[in-house]
C-alpha cells in the first residue's frame, strides 16, 4: 500500500503546529510553572526550548522524512541490524501514557464547554468553581463519558487518514484561540491584585534554581509542549516530501508554541493572585481560575463558551498526533488496517484513562510515585523521563550515527553556514550532555 502524504507544506505546518499547541500550553504549562515557583521556571523553560527544543525538533522531523516510516521503523530502516530501533519504543510507550491522561483533561474541557453552552457556568455555582470542579471530577463515571467522547473524536480523525478536517479546523481555530487569549490576558492583567501574578511570572526567584526538580520539570515541559521525543513529529515528518524545507518550518512551530505558553501565563497568573488561589494547586488550576475571570467580564459567558471550544480543538489537534504514533507503528508491523488499528489503540488508551479519572475520586489515595496521584505519576514518567530519553536517542542518532554531511542534508541545513555548525554542535554534544546532566542531577548523583 502507498504511504500517505500531506497535501501541501502548509498542511504539514498546520498539523505540526496543531500537535505542538494544545493543553500543554495552557493547562500543563500553568500548573507546572505554578508548582515550580514561576519566574525562574519560565526562564529555564524558554532556555530549553531555544537550546534543545527547536534543534531537536528539526532533528526529529528530518529522521521521519528521510526514513518515511514510523518511530520504530525509521530507526530500523536507517540503521539496519543495529539496536537503535529500541529507542522508538520510548515513544510508543509514552504515547499510551500521555493520551490516557490527555483525554481525561480534554474531557473536562468538553464538560466545561457544555456547562457554558447550557448557561450553567455563566455565574459562579453556590459552592464556587473550585468545589464544583472537585465534585465533577470525583464522580465515578460522569467525567468518563466526556473522556469517551473526546476519544471517539480523536479516533474519528485518525481513522479518516491524513486529514483535511483537522487542517481546515486548525486554520480557523488557532487564530481564534490566539485572539481570545490576548483579550483575556489584557483583562486578567487589569484585575485588582494582578501585579503579584506578573511578579510571580516575570521576577525569577533565583533560590528556586537550587532545587534539582525545577530542571527536570522545565525540560519535561519543553518536550511535552513541543511534542518532542515521542515520534509524533517524526511520524508527521514521514508524510512530507523532500521539496519542503525544514529549518524555517521548525522555527515557526517553536515560536508559535512559545507564544501560546507565555500568553496563557499572562492570562492565568494575574488571575490566580487576584482571586487568591494557590498557584501550586496542580492540574485543576486553569479549570478554577478561568471561569472566575470569565464571570467578572462583561459577556464573559460567551467568552467562556468560545474559549473552551477553541481549547477542545487545540487538544484534538494534539491528541490525533499522539494516537498516530502507535497507529502508524502497529499498522506496519501487524499489517492491520488504519481503521482497526486506530480504534484498538484508542480503546486501550481510554481504558488506561479510566484509572486516571478515578484518581480524582475513589482512587484519590492511590499514589504510584511519591505523593503523586495517577495522572501526575503517568505524566511524570512520560514527560519528564520517556520524552527526554526519546529525544536523547534521536540527537545521538543523527549526531553520531549519521555522517555530518548526511545529517546536514537530512535537515536541509547544507546552505546555512553558521547555523548548520551551531545546530550540529548542539545535537551532537550540547543537548545530549544537558539532558544527561539534568537526569544525573535529579538522581542526586552530581552537584
Ligand atoms: N504538545 C502537545 C500539547 O502541548 C501534547 C503532545 C505531547 C503532543 C507529546 C504530542 C506529543 O498539548
């Protein structure tokens, strides 16, 4: 069977930006920044995006384009008879872990959208938004209906192949999401008490840099937000043809993703402080602060409605790229149809998601890692460990297994004199060394 291809470079760009921009920029970014002290975290995160993220993004997409295969198959094809392909399994595994909690959180977003649509969240419920969220997520099966709905939508898109639907939707909803976020940021900054939030986000507290956890958290966030290290970008790259130039495309994706993260920080933190919410309240953070802002705005109910709609689309354009990773892999190795594979993979992820959802209710005492509930534990293993390991393998692969000329050709860097040397030094030495140091530091072995 002929492998599928993007219709155009724009189609690829939109799909890759859609993959990068999602719940990671709004939901995950704000609670991870909140847990890690704000300003110092933001700086580290930005540094990692520039130094490691964008060069690795270029590397990952180029592996896929060169090999025209999935995350395991690409290594097999480019390095036959070597164990490199084993690193692809980090990606397949993290796809299962990530989509199972991603779908739960996206399900919450659909529920919020529904509550706005029916007018229920136009004004604060008697118990407050925080308690309303707590009651909803603690219910045994109610949130799962919304998770299932989100999963069905995701499967539906992957099932239909390389996607006109999602490319089209992204073209409309990404700009819409950006506009809404900018309006909200202005509003949030104008709230009484907002200055504290801006200080929290932009005035680094250098003492937080002493904690090794902040480095791994910032690294994990950079990987998660750029969809790096899992093979999502690799798989998307595998549907590209050689005429498309990669360096400018990857830079565009990195810029867009960072823009969405910073702007959502500007929405969330001023409001967090204005409403006296604890910035380290974890995954529920945006589901409590945002309705609070909407409620105070004239016409806020409508803004809430449109906001959650755009958030669902942003989540959907990311979740399809996650589901595509194991789908492309199992289609090839088991020779299954796209339809069967996407349904099977999506169903397994949904079942895993049940444990995540119950972790907010009857299983709230279940803490697989330290004091982390099921969601936080899965997220920790996938984002902070598996994604960086996957990225490390890709950097080493292109940096050391490829000849320099081959690496430059694969990434379209041959004609960019200074940049190409910089990029090559980064993926051959700097990025791998940094990732390894951060791991060793976190394990308490160095510093
Ligand atoms: N980047 C996506 C987001 O920010 C999530 C994602 C992670 C997608 C890993 C693909 C791979 O929401």
